């Protein structure tokens, strides 16, 4: 069930991104004690790496989907209303 795995990956990405945004807000407020700030920063770095990895994986999947039969990639700009 690849579709279920894809949905889980997307949900995990969204959850990680939401948590990362909350951590950033908390750190920007500057009200956390130093030890909590360091822990939040460390968690933020981990979440950033997880999100970057998920985005890279998604990019690779998109490239596979748009690869032409001759092995070349179709390189046209993305347009949301494009039906090709």
C-alpha cells in the first residue's frame, strides 16, 4: 500500500512543520529559560533535517513521475492550472 505510506509521510511532514513553527515562535518570544531554549533549538534542528529529507524525497518522486520515456526529464515550469 504505497498510497497509505505517502499519506503518512505527508502527515508526518505537516506535523513536523507545525511543531517547528511552534518552536520558532517560542524561541522568538525569548521567554524560555536557557536550558529550554537549547532543547527547543536542538529539536528544531532535528525537525528541519527531517523536513528537508521529506522534501528531497518528494522532489525525487516528482522527477520520476515526469521522466520521459527516453530517460530525459521534462523541464517545463510548474503551473497550477496546467492540465498536461
